[in-house]
């Protein structure tokens, strides 16, 4: 994919990027040197913490943006208030895991700047091999369509790129969950009401995105573990349930106690 092609597709939809913490520029250089078709990092730095303030609108946001995107059904403040008032973070409904058709999970980011220096994403996903699409919307779409047919895909995208990528991949059966990390939430909230697989839209990943991702990865592991138990592979199923419990207890922040109890019961059955 040429840079020229990518630029054509994102003329108005440039990524909404969270600012780097001070002192991270060398880390960014390290990761942009990684292979374009896979993420093979050097030993990672400790996880950093993003600013608790809402990320300001990028100065290069086009003045006509408010004409390109319809207004959200609710304001950003009302949406965040709904998230904050949740008693617990809700998982996706259980989905049958066909062991013949689904072989693994795949974690994809359309804007790698979001998580290049964040070790927490690797811990929650249980892999450092994220597909880093480097803001190339066409390559991201093609990768999900052609390389992930036998995966459960978790996609993290910026708001701007999301308007290009989400309509193209949302209805694919391999796409499990989508997360929008942006600095201009007011322009991208409509994506959640329009596309059911969009799990959260936020400008603060520590508070909203990462906990939701942790719960969704936990549920996906539960689905996988249940399928393995049905097959008689309790040893591997135990590994999936253990990962689910780790995510719920360490990264979810507001997990459903009932969900935790169910996972512990499944682990007992695997002994």
C-alpha cells in the first residue's frame, strides 16, 4: 500500500491521536521502525498513564467536519456520564466458538500511535503481536478481510479512520469488537449508535477503553473455553478460563461479580 493511496482515503479522516507523554519520542521511533505487517517490539517499557483530561480537538480538524459527521444522539458529557454510572462493565453476549472455523484471536490497530508504548494492551490481549496498520485504512481493511477469516478480531481505531474502516468490516463474521479512541468524541459518537460492534468511544483509554477490552477478551476466552470443554480438552480450556479471570480481576475495574463467579465455577470443573 503506497502512502499516496492512503492519503487519498483519509483526506478528511485523519487519526485523532492522544498526545505522547514527555520523553516517549524515542519509543515512537523504535516502533515505527517495526515491520509494516507485524508488531515485533524490543523489550517494552513499563506502561504509562494517559492524561486524565479529555484530549483537545486536534488543530488540523477541518472546519467542515461538523458537516461531514451528523451530531450524536447524546452529548459527550451525557455519554460519559452513562459509562461512569454503570454498575459494572458489560461483556458481549456469549457466542458459540466453532473450533473448526475459528483458530485464534487477532488484535488490530488502525492507528498504532495509540498503543505503541502501552504495555497494558499486550497484557490485556495476552499477545504483543498486534497488527499495526500505521494509519493505512486500505491495508487494515484488506488484512481483516483476507487474513483474519479464521480469527476473532478485536479492532482499535481512531475516530477519523473509523469512519472509513468500520463500514467496510463491521458485518464480517470475524470482527468481534471495535473500540474507538479519539480526541474529538462529539464527531465520532454516531458510530456507536450506527454499528453494534462498536463497544466504546472515548478519549481516555485507561478509564474506558482498556477495561472494556479486558471484559470483552475475557468473554471471548470463556466462549473458547466452553468449546474446548465440550470437546473434552479441559487442560486447554483451563488456560482460557484463567485468562478470563485475570482480565476480570486485574484490568476490568468494574467487572460483573456474577461473571467472575461463573468463571471460577468453570475452573473448578476443569480440575
